[in-house]
C-alpha cells in the first residue's frame, strides 16, 4: 500500500440532479408503473429538494377502471418554482 498526496477528489455526478437542473418551471417527469413510495421517484424528489426547486407530485390513475378499484398507472413530478 502507498500513501498518495495532493490527488484531487473527483466531482460527484448524479443523474437525478443533472436531469432536474435542466427542467424549467412547468416541466414534468413521468414514471410509468411507479407509485409515490418507489425508490426511483424518491431519488428525483430528493434531487428537487437538494437543488432548492419546489415540486409537486400526482399519482396518475386508470380512470377506465371502476372508481373504488381504480388503478395507479404511474406518477408525475412537476417543477413549480
């Protein structure tokens, strides 16, 4: 083993943060077949918070199904500020 000195630390890269930074107010991301507690959705929600953007989310339902048994078919996150 060898100790190295003055080696720069590489920048961290986050696909989620990079994607969210490109969004403008009113833009949204759709996650097909996902729900609010899904890990992928939560990573993007954390990216919004980390950058300081405000967002809102809505579950998307299959409205062709009977109301009490409507099915979640995805989730959408919008940048609002």
